[in-house]
C-alpha cells in the first residue's frame, strides 16, 4: 500500500496545513512560500500518476486517495484566495470550480456503481483545465507583480470556462445512464 506514488499522494495531504500556515503568515515572503508549496503539491500530483503507471504500482488505495488529495488541495487554495481577495471575481469562479468537482466526483461514483465508469474517465480537456487552473492558482497566491496577477486572472477565467465545459461533457457522457428508467 505504501509505494512511492501513494507516499507522494499522502505527502500532498500533509502539505495542505503547511500551505495554510504560510498563506496566512503576515510576512512579505509568505505568499512566495505558499505558492511554492502549492506548486510542489501540483508537481507531486503529476509525478504520482506517472510513477504509478511507469512502476506498475497502481493500487485501489491510490486510486481513491489521489483525487481526494487533489480536490482538497485545490479547494483549500481557492477558499484561501477567496478570503484574501474578497472579490466576486474570485468567488464566483471558485464556486463554479468547487461545484464542478463535487458534481463530477458524484457522477463518477454513481457511474462506477452502475458499471459505466469508463464513460466518465478523465479527458484531455480535463488535463488542460487542470494545468491552467494550477498555474492560475500559483500566480494568484504568489502575487509577484501586477502583470503576474493579471495573467493569473486570465488563466483563472480560462480554467473556469474549461471547468464548466468539461462538466457539461461529463454530464453528457453520463446522461444515458442517468436517464435510464428502472422499469
């Protein structure tokens, strides 16, 4: 159970409270370190999946824990950013992104119960959405300069649009199973 990919996933969960502490420390350098911790979590997310496939170390525990760690880390960062910026320009996309994660997770769980999980597997659009989202969040956390913040907001809105589109794609893919009658 404790292979390298699962250890990286658990490490990502351990980074969450560390991220929160650095994000809220009232020091000039705190946002850089919070952004670095979020970046490190993002890298471990990519690395654990790659290593699980490459080393043939995929486990049911890892398949469960990896998306949980991802969603919790992103949700925590988005909630912290919402509190920090206190703006509808962050709050509304945050609601869309977190809402989508809940909806798609529930859809995947339900589709797995009815033997249709393959219909809602991770798509290429979902991977692009994740990359844009991670880069946007890192920039919004770091706040290096006004250009970075502007670029991060643009990426954040691109990620939000892709988030919504991918949610619709997942719902369309699962609609046949969702709309079946038990009669």
